[in-house]
C-alpha cells in the first residue's frame, strides 16, 4: 500500500471509528433506557393491580362476614349491597340450595378471591369472597358470598389506577379469548400474541413497539390480566443514525483523499530527488511548493545537495594533500596503545583519503573468524534479516571478499553485483580490501608464518562505495596498504604492551598478582570501601616452616608446594576477591565487603584445604604436609589506609605464629582509628542489601579478669569456647550489633564463606 493509501485509511479510521462507535452507543443506550423505564412502569402497574385486587377482596370478605354475623342475613345483604360495598350477595344452605341472592346479581360461577372456580374456562363475570354461615352454637348453616361485578368499567378503573393498558382474559390458559380490554384495535392482536409467548411475568417487546407483561392469576390476585405500555423511543432513530454515519463517511473519504494527495505529492518529489542523489547526481533539486514543514524540508534538501557537491569537490582536490600527511599520521598512531582509538583513526583517515562512503576494520580472533572492531557508514547496508552494527560483521576466514583477503594475503578491489553479495557482509557497489600482518614476516614472535611462508594476517581493512560511484583505483589501493601497515604496527604494539603489562603485575611461579599490584589494589579497594561505607578484610597468609620443605625436599619441591597452595587459594575465594604473592611463602588476600567473621570463616576453610590434603611432589615417595597461619585485619577497624590495614594483618599473622601456627588471629581494634558510624536498623536484622557495613562497633566478649576482645580471636572450630555466643544477660544492643556486623553469611559455612559478593573489575581468581 502506498503512503497516500495509508494516510487515507488512517484518516478514515480516525474519523469514522468514533462516529460509528457514537452511533452504536446512542442506539444501544436509547434502547436500554427505554426498556428499563418500560419495565419499571409495568412493575409498578403489577404492584398496583395486586394491591387494588387485594383491597377489593378484603372489602368483599368483610361484607360477607357482616352478613354472616347478623340475625337476618337477607336484610343485611340488601343493606350492604345498597351501600355499594358489594354488587351482589349470595346465601346458600348446607345442601347448596340458594336461599337468597341479590337482584341483578351477575351470573355464576364467580371467580373466588382465593383463585378457585367451578368453571375455569368460562368468562369471569364477578370476583367474590365467601365465608361460612353459622348459628350461635357454631353449627354450619350454609355459606355467604359477597361479589363485585367484573365488567369494562372495572377494567377501565384498573387501567386508570395503574396508568397502563389492561386486558382481562377469559382464563389463564389461553390469552386469545378476551373478556374486557382497554387496548386499541391496532395493537390488540400483537399484545395478545406477545402475552401468549411469554412465560411467567417477564416483559416482552412487540413489533409495534409496546412492552407487554402478564399478571396472575396467583395468590391474592385471581384475575388473568395483561398490561402493556408503549415504547418511548423516538421514531426513526435508527434510520437517522444510519444516515448520519453515511454522510460522515462520504465527507471523510473526500477529505482524506484531498489531504493525502496534498501531503504525499511533495514527498514523492523528494523521494525521486533522493534516489538521484543516491546514484551520484548531486544536481538534483526539489521544487519548494509551500512554507510548511514539507516546504522547509525541500529547501533543506536543496541546500544539502549544494553543500554536498561543494564538499565532494573540495574532498577531491584535497585528497592528494591528505596522502602527503600519512607518514606523520603513522608516527602518531604508532605511539598510542589504545587499540580501539587507533583503529577508529585509521579507518576514518582511510575513508577521508580515498573518498569511500563506508568501511570497517576486522581482526582475526580465535576460531579463524574475522570480527569487526570498528565500522563507519554501514547502517542500512545489511541484507534483510541482519541487524546494523559491528557485532553482525563476522566473516569466517576464507569466506566472502574479506575472508578470502585474510586467507590469501592478497588485496582485492572491484565492483560487486547485488546477487553476488555474501550474506555475512554489507551490500555495496564497489569495494577494496587490504590485509595487514605483523611486522615480522617469517617466524617472528609477532607474526608466525603458515606452511607457504606467508605471514598470517592479523586482520583486514575494507572500504565500500567510493563517492561518485567510481571504482577504487590503484592509487586508493596503495593508500590503503599504507593505512593497513599502520594498523598492523599498532595491533602488534598493543599486544606486546598488554603482555608486558601482564607479566609486570603477576607472579610467574604461582600466577597470582605480585606485590606491585598489591599496593595499587589495596589502595583502590580501601577507597571503594570508604566511598560506599563497606568493610574490607585483608588476610596475610604464611606457610608454616616452609624453610624445612626447601631444606628437606629441595627448591623444586618448594616451588611445587607454592604453586599447589596458590591453586587451592584460588579455589576457596570468590571472583571478586584478590589473591597476591607478597614474596617467598607469604601471600595476601583482599576480601571486599567482608567483615571479620566472614574473613575468619575463609581463613578456616583455607587452613582446612591445606591441612587435610597433603601436597604430592614428584620424585618423592610421600606427600608433603604443610599448614598455613593467617592474620586478619579489617578496614576501617584496624586502620584508615591500606598500608595500616596490611600492617595490622601482618601483626595478626605474627600472633598466629606465636600461638602455635596452623591457626588464625584477628587484629585488635586500634583505639586511635577514627571511624564514622553509619546508622543501621536496630535489632538482629540484616541490612537491606545483605552486605556488612563499616563503622559499627565490634561486639566484645569480656572474659573474667581480662580486657574485651573482638570476636572471633583464635582459629579454632565454631563449637569451642572461644567462639561461644555472648551470654544472654549481655546487653541486647551488643548482640544486635554483632548480628548486623557479621552479615547474612557470617554463620553459614560452605561455598561463599563469610564474605559477600559485590561489583568489582575482573579478578585473577575463581568464584567459590
């Protein structure tokens, strides 16, 4: 569908949708309101009919009682009929013989107020109430029945009282037989048909627009009646709504067509001009037909094409001048070790020097795959189904244009057909790709050669679509070779620099970080702990009597013991923890966001890992049994700087040595260390993030006759007296402070120890 069609459809949906919804809403609302009001009127009418009939029955029953209680029933009956309390009175004896009946009485049988009748199929001529006639002794003498004539006047009175049309049927079974009615002849048949179709006292609507309801016969209302009311909906409502919708639709179609035509015509002209510019015609212009947004867009496009033409001319004239500065550019790039910046500068300069529209620098990674390190201008050039960005430009070596360049070491340039474009590379019309290898061409340390003697390529520099739609020429190929040479030098320098930096910070024997990196890391970790209000534990480790191992088994065995000890240390710490070899058999661990209790648990696990599994040494019959002593210090409890905390851990290590080795000690809290107390929740509740907080008072356990000491103080099992919980009689605040200080993992041994994980740069260790 064209843009004009989409705009027209959208306008029609926006305009006609609300119109249709409003029409449906008005129609449904009018119908619902009309039915609700009519149903309510019929309900009120039904209640009124029941009330009126019940009142009449009570009056007739009272009249019959009055006649039955008098000494002369016939005289009393005549008087009550004369007063209008009943139309007629009927007195019968015990055998059922009539002993008295009022003159002009309606023919029997009469419909009893209780609903019983002798002939239910006969028309209803009167409504009667019957009572027993007895003497003073209570002997049954007969019956007295007081009746009220049911005639058109009676039905008219009911209609006047209820305010609706009333129809009296012959009986309840067949509504086709009508005794009396106030309905007009035009709607009478429809009302009776609707009454015959309804069950119970439901309300039903006729085709003539009337609502009908049946009433009775039932207890207290023995008359079979039908009531109806006319509908109050305006006539022709639905026809009017349909007309409104049709007129609105015609107006909306005309308006939408006009607006879409006015809007899309300038866009079509602009699209044609853009297509011409995309094919290299910078003389294309768009007529400016208005001063609205489309007119400003056309003027901006014309201005852009003029400036682009000027830029292309200036770029062509300055290309030779740019080539003269390549040597200076190469010297500058070779002195930088930021690989991404170097490759971006090389790519940008190569694009500017050759007049290309897009390009990419790809490096060979593990598995023989070329991966784009930086790209420029590749948006919109990917085949359908592929995304934009450097992550999608991954080409196996030997596949496609750049893959073949990396595999053969030969540059390629030319024109690509749309059907020949590899699926893993961007679409283009012209291309040039040049490989680059390490400076050492054969067997050098940076550029190993393959079996053919050709240096293995480090990567490929590829450019696409030269401005002006011309193919890349030999001059562009020479220029690109120069940039590729700079890229090779830069990549090689960066890799050599990274390897040298790694070797300068690691211990060659154990693979742990060295003392130089320890000084930098402890300063950084202390600053981080201070900034976020966290705790930092420092563990100083020393293998016990390691000199005896060297003297007994030799230095080669000692090196094996140190390497195995370093491996076990890495296995027991988290990924965020740092392990260092300080020198000889001395090691240091930095445990971020870990309190003294967590550090003690780590120390226990390290001691068990070394003590319980002797270290096997080649060329010796038996394994070497070693143990480790550990000193623990915590920032900020034992110092305000990294150096002070490290010295405190060293002092604690000497204390562990003096205590008999194969144990740990926690440094005493220095009274002169300035600490800032951070508010935490009172009570034995962990912090919201589950991490121990710095600046809290260390819970102390006072021994009889001795000073307070921090808990724990010696490297013994949890069940020993030294690790006993504070006495319940101690201050509860101290117990809560200890729970908040120890952290959520302080009392849970196993993987994770007493330390807590947190954000940290990659560490040279394995997570536990």
